[in-house]
C-alpha cells in the first residue's frame, strides 16, 4: 500500500499531510495518527517519507507487481545538504547511496525584487531577467542570426 | 473530515498564476522582476514545495543548449524537436524557449542546484546532446524557494475549478474560482492577467496497473489535466490534442530510460538477445516516408518497433543494464537516476531481486498521456514573440492565448515539444514577463466579475458534496447509489472509454473513425453524469474537479484524433482507417475551439510555418 505509517512512531504532527502532493496523507480521527487514505493515488514520491520528523513512514511496493520483503529507506539531511538511501532486497542484499541535494544554504535565494530594477523601457525588449549576463554569451540570439547560419 | 464552510473569500491581483510547478514558479519570479509594484498571486492545489511533475526531484535537465561553450544553437533544438514530432512543432515558440533556456539553468545553479560537471572539460556533464545531469532531489524545493520569495502571496491547497471572463468583455479574462481543500472556503480571484500553468495529464487512459499500482503512473497521478480542463470550456483555442504520448519505460516502476540509453550506453534487446529496431525500419519507412531517416530516430517510431516486436512474439524487451555498470561511478549514476526522480523503480528492483549490475530489466510501452513539454506538444494555441513569430502566430503579447489577458506556460502551451523542466520554467518566465506587461498596459481598466455568475459557479463547485449528502440518505450504506457516482467510479469509466475507443493499450493504440465516434457518444453521457458526481468530503471534492478537467480534456483529445485523418505518429497511436502519414493533407496543426454558448466544437487546420531549413 505504497506508504504506511508505524503506529508507535507517528505523533500526529501533520508534516506529511502538509506536503503530500496527492493530498492522501490524512490524520485518522480515532488514533490521531497519519495514514494513506488512497494508496492507488500514491506515486511513491517519498515526499512525505522525507518530511517525517519521526521516520514513521515507510513504503511497501505496489501490490499489483511488487513481491514482499523489500525496503527503501531515506534520510534527507537538509542542513548537511545530502540525501541518504538504504535499499534492502527481498533476498537480504543491501545497498547504500548518498547524493548531494543543494550547494547553497536553504533560504538564501534572493527574491527577484532584490536585484537591481530594470530600466523603464526594458520590458519591451525580448530579454528576460538577468539577460544577457545570465546567458553567459554576449547577447540574446536573434532569428536573423539563426537564419543566416542557414 | 473537514466540512466545507463555503464562505466566500475575494483576492485581487495584477498577475494570477494558477499552478506552482515549473511553469508557475518561473512566471512568479519573472513577473516580480519586471514590475516591483505588481501584486503577484500564486495559487496551487498542493504545496509548491513538492508539487507537480517534479515532486520527487529529477536527475537530469533535458533542455540546455550550452551556448557559452558553443555546444548548440537554439535553432538546432528546433530542428531536433521538429524531427521528433515528425514535422509539426511551433518553431517560433520552440526557438524562443531555446534561446532563453541557458539563462534559466545558470540561475538554477546559482540558486544552489548541484549540476554535475565533466571532470575533463569542466563543462556540465552531458547525458545526451540536449540533456545535462544533476543531483536533483531538491530541484523542486529550490525552484519553489525563488518563487515564494518573489510572489506577493502564495495560496497552497486551493483547487482551481473554473476561469472566469470579464462581465463586460467576453473576450477578456477576469480571474478564476476554486475552493480551499483544507478550509472549504470558496475563493474568488480577480486579476488583470491570469497565467495557467496547471500541468499535463495522467489517468486519461486506463493504466497498465489498475490496482494500487495505478498510482505509479508515468506522469504524476495529480497531473489532472487542469491546464486543458480550465481552458477548453472557456472557449480557448487548443492545438495538437491528438498528439498523446506513449513512453518506453522500465516495466511497472516506469523508471525513465534517458540516462540508460544516452549516458550509460545501455541498449534494448528482445528476448532472443537481438537488437530489433533495424528489422522494422523498412515497414516504418512505408508508413512515414523520409521522416524515418531522421537522427536521432524519433521517439514514437522507436515505440512502434518495440510494439511490433512484442506483437511478433519476441517479448519481453530488455534493457541490458548489466553490460554497462562496470564502475562504481556508473552504478551510482544508474541508481541516482531513479532515486532522484522515480523511487518506485528502485522499489521494484529491491522487491524483485533485480541488481542492475547483474540482471537486465524489462521495458514496456506505457499507456498514453496528454501533455505538452516532453516528446509531444498538446496544449493551447499561443501567441509567439514579436521578433520571431510570423503574423498569424502573433497577436499582441508573447504566450497569450486566444483570450485577452490569459497566458500559459509549460504543459499548457501547444506546439512546444521538448521543453521539459527547464523549458517549462523558461516559458513560465516568458509568460510572467508578458502578463505583467499586459497588466501594466491595462492600468486604468480593472476587469469586472459578474456577481450572478460567481454565485452560480459557487453552487456548481460544491454540488458534488450536496449530491453525496442527499443521495446517501436513500441507501443503507456503501457507494452503490442510483443518484451519484464517486469521482473514482467516474474516473474508471473515463479510462475505460479512452482505453477501448481512443487508442489505449488494450487495442495496442489502434482506433478509427467509428470507434472515435462511439467514444464521443460514451463521453457525452459521462459529461452529463459529471453533474451527478458525489463527493464525501473536501478531498473527494478535489477528485471530483480533477475528474471534470480530465473528461473535458478527453473529449478534446478524441475530437482531435477524429479530425486528423492520418497516422502521423505510429507508436503513439494509429488510425486504423488512415494507417499512413499524409503530408499532403496533414502537414498542419489541428485546432479546436469549444463555444460555451452553443456547446458546438469548431475544428480547423492551423498553418505550420517552418522558420529554419
Ligand atoms: C517521471 C518524470 C520524469 C521527468 N524527467 C525529466 C527530466 O529528466 N528532465 C527534465 O528536464 N524534465 C523531466 N520531466 C518533465 C518535467 O517534469 C515537466 O516538463 C515540467 O514539470 C512541466 O512543468 P509544468 O509547470 O507545465 O507542470 P508541473 O510542473 O506539473 O506543474 C503543474 C502545477 O499545477 C498544479 N495544479 C494542477 N491543477 C491545478 C488546479 N486545478 N488548481 C491549482 N493548481 C493546480 C499542480 O499541483 C502542479 O504544481 C519529467 C517528468 C516526469 C513525470
Ligand atoms: S509526519 Fe510522521 S509523525 Fe508527523 S503525522 Fe506524518 S507520519 Fe506522523
Ligand atoms: S509517497 Fe508521495 S504521493 Fe505517496 S503518500 Fe507520500 S507524499 Fe503522498
């Protein structure tokens, strides 16, 4: 059933409810803990798994085609800028991987308005924000240039 | 379950962005850059931190020119997309995306997206001619951060159900309405300009996995066709809606194949260990003529070879991963490809004891999808940029649709194949800039809403809740009810119709005029039944409106498929009654416009202009 929640670990904080793009992690009224209300609309995107402070959410592959006995666990270390994966095979083999996720501190991206404002008539030009500098070439390519190249 | 309060909330803006995926986030950033005083409101049905097709993250950016290193020119990308689409793309829009896309990608890197580098050249590590490799687990949160910082307000968990036009000018947009999936309020957004960036469509066709596994669709299950379902009923001109896409993917997990074919140099074989594509070349040439000679071999034609090979009894088809993972680095890249963007495929490997270093994996052609930013280009007919577009492709503002003040980006826009994540963000930026310029030009003139219409829509929006409540009183329990069907029951009906009549997997993608007409009859009745959808709670109300958008989109897909009397893209779908490509009559875009007053559909051929040799 794609994601499922460990009854003893979940404290009902709602982080998974807040993040799930499919709106299928809900808090059960009776137990006050989260569960997947619509497993056949779960993409196994792991967004909720990564967001859970208690590591209470796990995934069991889709019953249509995934034999039992596997595990895919993840720890997303936002501060450290890394994501760690542990793959457990049905036959017990394991693999581990770690990948970088970001090179700058979280929250460090400036709003577009923090950059110098464009001139009053610049909006009529075909250039987008930060161009041509951000293109890292001299000027925005034009149709004439392209057609001349043949 | 939360009860709907149905209180009405009004929100005004200069630029209203519907959908905070790649297109929407690009639009918010760009609009904020060009007009420091504009009020920019971004509305999203989920949470922009992890919404849309990139919720997992991605392992590659599939559209990057590398102009700073002289790697590609934008017009070469136009030629590539044109070849892959067997001749038909909006070359003005494609060129425009391609000439700007590098600045988008450079910005991503500056913001903190880790882009892999080639150790020898120091350039971005290429997966293929157009693709670069990234460590993209946090691709979406990074892009969302820039949008959130820039937008005036971001509303998460609001499902937009309808666009609304101006009270006094039926050709002008005035805003959109929807409901809070958490608070049950009725939201009315009034805006000078509106950008639709609500993404493409899964679950139009019955998926191969119909149980739990139906969630493991290739495009996200939440890609609900809203981009098209919002536009079509309003009377916006659509194009190439028949150009659905079938994807060759790792079986069941739908893991992408790009990195395996291009970077890791793996290849596909039939069950006998034969490379099968060359065997089908002559038959393909018989169907599509010289388009078969193009390099790289078009995506749909590769599907076709695989489908024929399976029909000939030589399946399963295998990706021979075990031949290529000979270093730790390659093994890591192979796994990261899936862990970054399709974790479900790693789950399949673990559950089936498949170690890609030792075992091959099955490949399969998926069910069809409808979208506009991949190897396909369904969507709305849009105005192009003034300095590029021929006259009949340009009416005022870049990326404006056929209604004044209404713009689109990403999957929304028709004709712009192969934009992918970076192209969609770029197109969002183009739309954001245009929308803010348009809003500025409209300074004195505010759009007006028709109060009666807004009240009428409110009734329509919440009707599925009433249907459920009233209908349920008549039966003891359960969801078998003569008064309503649930959104899921409706979805299953839709998927069955599309699968069986409009070229899904059960007929191996074959349809014809008779089947399409029969499909339209069935869709007509389903459309009537949309009035009788019963939703138990706000979550189901969201599903009800997702179904509504999918049904409108499906009707459009079916009408376009009926209109184009040829088989342009074997491997995506086949018109059994017109089995070959017919350039003499169909080297054109298909266009459709629904008339909301009469309920009639107007179909037309739209010109294909080639800007490059
Ligand atoms: C498995 C997979 C692999 C891919 N691989 C790559 C790759 O390697 N490289 C690459 O460059 N691209 C890749 N892509 C393509 C890329 O993800 C898309 O091209 C891009 O996300 C399209 O952008 P968009 O803004 O049109 O749609 P999206 O990014 O999907 O955004 C649409 C947004 O609209 C919201 N929305 C929808 N309906 C409503 C509504 N009614 N009301 C409010 N909000 C709504 C959605 O929640 C979503 O946030 C891949 C996609 C998938 C699914
Ligand atoms: S995030 Fe974890 S702890 Fe919080 S509600 Fe969800 S499962 Fe429970
Ligand atoms: S894996 Fe993704 S779709 Fe499934 S419940 Fe978690 S967040 Fe939702």
